[in-house]
C-alpha cells in the first residue's frame, strides 16, 4: 500500500478522540505532529507503544512535537484504554477510505492463515507546514527521542 513520502502534504482530517472531542490536522498547524497508528488497543505491543509515547511526551513536547494515536478501535474501547493507561494525548479512531491509504497505516496481513487488509503499527511525522519531513516508518522500537 502506498505511503506518504518526504515532502508530501498530509491529507486533512478531523476525527473524534477517546473523549468525543474533534481532533483535526489543522489543530496542529505550525507544530510538529507525530501520528502513530496501532492495530488494537489493550494488546501487549500496542499498549507498550502507547505507554512509551505517554512516558516520552514531556521530552517530545519540549522538542516541539505533539502526539496523536490512531487505531481502528471503537470509541468506548479507546476511552477505556486511555483511562486505564493514563494516556494524556488524543487517541482517535482511524477513518476508512481512499484518502487515508497514503498515510501508510494500512497493509495486507496474514494472521492464522487469513489474509486481510488492516492497520499496521506505523508512525508518521508531519511538520509545521503540514508536510512529511521524513519517510514514515513501521514502529517497533521504543520511542527514545524526537524524530
């Protein structure tokens, strides 16, 4: 599946967060934004990643980055996840449709001999101008410093 490449503009979005508040790309205009996509809240790998962003949030903000987590989970599950793990950044539900395919968070997967297309763990950095300053990555290692 295609991904946003260096220099491309991120597609505009407005998504409800875990508390039902709208979160838009335009809310972060003039700021660096890290969007991390995760396939399922409250699973070991996704929880570890979300908590790592939580634990790194102050240093990321001091370096000029905001964070948004996006998954395909329903709002009530996201609210439970955010409360249980004390997440202090927005957790939103991924939209569907072709405008989101370039974000790079969807891929073909094979699980238990079933093939499907779904959210993969990935991270995108969007610069203050709304463009991608560096190639998006699949997130596996813990967050240790700003991108």
